[in-house]
């Protein structure tokens, strides 16, 4: 790159750079490797300084300022309030929460948000389903017609309706009971969803209601803003791909000119009968988020929403004047297995495996870690037998075991009369760390700050899980070498040597603890 403007051959530039770089005491050697490259070797003291930094900074080691001053809204889960959350929601909840924690660790100001779809036809179906359970609570046979929700989870809702309304809603026309039952049942479902999220350790900062946004006039406000930009017009769409013209009835609709902001086709916002399309409340909701002053929006959606991405990006681009980027992260399916067979459906839910089913079987820590061992847009197999076994093949156990080993070293040192607080270890003579295996572990610890920034920039929390597995592997490898070579054991006869080696282990433990914190997993202090 420099050769032409500098008027020198690449190798001559490389040699000049190498001479200057080797003057830095942190660099042992700088070797020209072909015309375009320099190989640098850092001094052992550079790696030892990393160990000290990790101990001094503690769980803040690796925190970044890259997101300073950037307000990010991460909207995730947003399950319809019509029943318990299923395993697909579990993966979305874990991914969204870990992504929010990762962005926070990288310096962003993060808001976790849940959008309650409480204004659509599905909540009317919920109300009718709950009403049948209300009748059942009065000793009548419920009529669970096709299209209603059959799950047993609505039985307690029916009993709660009876406790609140007595028999006042019995034998009344639907027009009398639909609204109060809908409001009551929706609140009950949201309470259930909050409890399910709590099982996973997920806590939302904001719950936004579609019903409230619609009632506030935000749809009309957003459409008026788009109209003012010349992006709303009356028109007729082309037939969808695969539909023959004779199967397609041309109707004039109110359209959003989303093609002006990168979409493939313009999108209807109001039907020919004057009612809003499904897209209109989503426009209003994103207008609301833009209006709240976020610098970046992230929507975590199920893979079945893939066709929705371009129109959402287009409307956010239009409403923010291109100022606020929207990222849509699609969550692929989870396949559950147990005893080599697909995991059976939940009777309580009626048609699917619930979040609660998974967490009760595997525990929240295992559930969260395993859900983050694949990129969000790749399918995930969740095998209950494998995720609970104690072996190197189980990444959760492997990482937890590494942290427990570090805690064990500190306990044994203390029992041996060696002061092993982080403050004391940070002052140890780390010159005793000279073996290639010890420096290899220090080098892996040194990767953590950059890994945080790479993962945050790519919005890829699974990178943290992969890194922790590699760090744990290096720690276990050093531990195993200590079984063969006594000089590599963490606790030695000489207290000063012990403190240096324990400092290395503790530095690894600090990073594992911080990484697990991002993933929402509790670091184990001992393994049974």
C-alpha cells in the first residue's frame, strides 16, 4: 500500500518498519516475511502484563468504550400473549438477553424491550378460549371449538375469572364479555410470560403494548409523517410471484413506497375497506422507538419473519431520515431430543414444548449456554442427554469445570497459608511464568478485549461461548501437564512461585466469570 506513494520497494519499507518496531521493548523481533508482511514476536513480559491487568481490573477487564454514547434498543421475545412460551421463544430470549449484555459490556447504553401483540385477532381467540374455561370452572362442559387454544394452562385463568366475576358473565352475549375477558386473560398470560422469563434470568426494561400504541394515534401520526415525505400513495400492487393474473383481484390500497428505501416492492398499509394492514401497527411501533431517541434498533425475530425484514428496515430508514440503523436478527428453529428420540409435546401447552419444560429438565445455566453454542441463524439441536453429561463434549460442563478448578486452586492455596487475594496476586513476581504452556494461557486471556469488540460489532454472542470453551481448554491443558510435570502445578513449595502461577489461573477465572456473566450463566465454584 505504501510502496507507490513512498516511491520505495515494499521490502525496503518493511525493513525500515522492522528496525523501528524492534526498538520497542515489548517487541522481541520483527521479521520481514515477504514483500507485504512483518512477523512480530512480543516479549514474555507483555503477556505477563496481561495477567496483571486482568487481576487489577477484575470483571471489568475487557470492557470496551466502543459503544460509548450509543443508545441501543434490543427488542426480543415479543411472544403473542396467548399462552406459555415455547422452545423457539427460549432461544430468542437467551440470544436477545445475551446480545444486550454483550453490547452493554462493550459500552453501549442498552434497553431490553418486549412488544406485546395485544391488539390483534389472536387476543380475541384467547378471550373466547378463556371464556370456555370460565364456563368449565362453573361446572359446564367447555366447548373448545377448532381454532381456540386447547391447552390446560387456561384452566387456572378460567378459575380466576370465576373468582373475579362470579357468574355475572354466564349466559351473556359475547359483546358483553369479550372485552373484559380479553383484558383479564391477556394480563394473566403476560404474568405467566414474565414468570417464564424469570426462570431464564431474563428481565425486560420496557414492555410496549400494541393496543396502547394504536390507541394513542401513533399509526396515524407515523403515516402522516411518511405522507409528508411523499412516501404514501394510493395505488395497485402487481400480483405476487406465483399468482396468475386471473387469480389476482386488483384493488386500490394505501401503499408505503418502501422501494425508495431498499425494499423489493411497495407495501400496503391500509386495505381497500379502510382498515389497517398488519404492517401499520409495526410502522407505528418503530416510529415510537425512533421517537424515543435510540441510535440503533435491533429486532430479534423468528426465522418465519424473514420476509418482513426489508420492509421494517425501509420504514425505519424513512422515519429516521437514515439516521437510525435497524438490524433484524432471525432465530432459527431448535430441535429437542431425549433418549435419542424427539422430545414429546407438552400436554399443558396443548401443541408444543414450553420454555418451562426445557428449563425444568436442563436448568437455566445449561439452557442458556447451549442455546448460544450456535449462531442465531443456524438450526440448533438440543439433546437433553448430551447437555447434562459431564464430559469435554459438553461445553457447559467444560467451561464451568475450568472455573471450579480455579476456585479450587485458590481454596487449597489459602488452606496452605498462601495469601491468594486478587490484590496480592496482582503484586506477585510474574517472572516465574516462563513455560510455553503458561504463556499460551496468558495469550488466550489477552484475546478477550478484542473478542468482546468483534462479537459486539457483529452482534454475535455465540462468539463469547466459543471463546470460553477455548480458554477453558487451555486451562485444562495446563492443569493436565501439571500432572506430568510438577513444575507446572499451580501450588509449589515456594510461596512466591505459587502466587505467580495462581495469578495466571485467577486471571483465566476472571475472564471466564465475565464471559459467563455476558451469557447469563452462573460461574460454578465447585463441581459435584
